[in-house]
């Protein structure tokens, strides 16, 4: 793990922007991190906590996954991500399907549907109870006109360590009925969350350099100041490691003339691949 930490830090030290990452080796239990408690704009990585807070509310009987939601014209106003904004309003989907779309294609029409049924206060309460003390949900849909130099206080913020902890709790909850009492979710709900996260269609970041057949239960994000991603990586059906990565102050154009977002994508992909190469070897040695 010491060699892995050196490799991960070398990748980050090459960059002109700020980076943070958190890794938990699920073979040995060891944890590595860089700027793990530093707040970053969450982008859509916030949606994993939203998913789990909704599932908690379902378990408490306050929400119903089968509830139909009408797609109205007003729901696509100001939305820049996802596919629903291009569809003709007037049809209904279930809360369950809105959650799925919110995760697998980061659809913000569906995110707005979800957030009209659970408040930011409830989501923040969920995060605090789960020990995500660097996380603060501040808005439903980010303003499309946010400047590149916006203050962090204008958006939802989190940290690589908080997101790593959230994925640990979800995995623990899926593995045992008593695995994650802090989440307030059942084992079936945690297992459902991992499945939904593994259906992710946007694989340009941490999953981009992993083997094509590797199961990756993750949620990425796009912000005006950077890119981010995080989740659980499986090998041969078994959880291998948890990785979360964040970038900030990424320029529009890098010194070599390429887009800054492409560099951030590459950095997140290289970091996750370094974890795979280092930890998979250890897993093989342990049988």
C-alpha cells in the first residue's frame, strides 16, 4: 500500500489543479487518502446520498417507490444534464425509476422529481447521522449560469473521505442485516443501491481504464470547477476496493492546449487503474 500511495500521489503531483482521493483496500482493510477531509464541490456525486436518504424514507414509510410522478414542463427549466429535458412532457414514471435515471445518466429532471419529495434538511440529517461531517447539501439543481470561480458555498460540497465512508456503509449494509445502522436502510435497500450504481452509463472517469468486465458501482459528477467520481470496484464478483476522487480549479484549457476536463477524466481514470493494479495483485496473493 505504501507503493500504491506513492504512485497515486505522483499522478496528482503532475497536475496543475487540486486533487483529492480516498482508497480503502477491501482485501486488507487499509485506508489511504490525499486531502481526504478537504471540501470540494460535489457535482452529481451528491446523488448517492440522495438515493440512500430516499431509501431510508421509504423504509420509514414516508415515501413509496411505486409512486407515479408526472413529467411536467416546469421540471426541465434550467436543467442541463440528462436526457429527459429532450423528451415531451406529459408521461409518468415511478419514484423508483426516477432514482434510477438520476444515478445512471445523472438526469436532473428526475433529480428535481426526487427532491420535490424529500427535503434538503432530510438529506443533510441523513449525512450527519452517517458521519459525513464534511458534506452539506445546499441546492436542488445547480444554477446553469454559475461562474467558473464560484464560491464553494454556492453549491453542495463534500469530501473524498466522506464519500468513501458512505460507500463503506452501503457495502456493509448490503453484506449484513446489521451492517449499516447509521444509514437507516435495510440490507435489501443497500443491495439495491449497489445494483443501481453498477448500472452507471457514464464511465468516462474512474471506470474508463478498468477492465471492461469489472463491476463498478459508482457515481460521477461534473462541476464548473472540476470533475469527480467515486464508488466500489468488484473483481470476480467480490468487492476489491473503494475509490473516490475529486478535482478542483481545473482550467478550461491545459498548458498543452487540451481541454481541462479531459485531463481531469484522465487523472481519475489513472488513479482508479493504479488501485486496481496494486490491490488486485494483493487479492491474487491471498487467493
